[in-house]
């Protein structure tokens, strides 16, 4: 980092509401207001001064998320991002198995699954398609000690 570079972050949380503000010496900022509606449902709004498609463009994201008993779902609506105005994510996890699906209007589709075999070993598989029609498939294992 160059001399004089700095970054600052402030977080306030009370009664299910969390407000986060981040800024830096480059005059970029990121503001988020999130509300936990109940144990399962949350909503948030994020404004990012440099998150848009065009360099330096603002981006606003409104997100609603659900999580209960291993099932997750989220819907994001974006402003300032050309080709990715919305995204949906779904997931399920139970007894060592996890399955996730994510799609958006930009043509991106991701499907992944994992299974915990125990003893630090997991089996992973997935397929995705990017906005340009690029496709990838994988299967493998992961070991952690």
C-alpha cells in the first residue's frame, strides 16, 4: 500500500438490524443495511460505489434469503450490473450431503454437490456454465487433516 492509503469500517447492530459502512482513501464506499425478519428470513440492501459493470459504476443489490433445517434460498436483484440483474441460489444440506444450485439472468448456471465421507475425506462434483457459454464439469475428492 502506498503512503497515505487507508480504509475504515463501521458496524452497528441492534434488534435484528445490522448496518455496515466501509470506505477508503480512494473515495470508494460500500454501505449495507440488513434485517433479520425472523430465525429463517432476512433481507438486505447493499450500495457499492465501485461494484457495477462499468469501471467506477455504482451497484445496488437487494437480497432476500431463507434458511431453515438445511434448506437455503436467496433471491438477489441488482442495479448497475448489465446482464446480471437477478440471481437465485438454492441449497440443501443434511447428514454430510450438500447440494447447491445458482443461476442468474446473465447465463451463469452452477450446480455442485459434496458428501462428507468422514475422517476428513469429502467427495465433490459439479457442473457450471458461464455467461459466454463456457462449460466445466468436475468430480474429485478433498482431504483435510
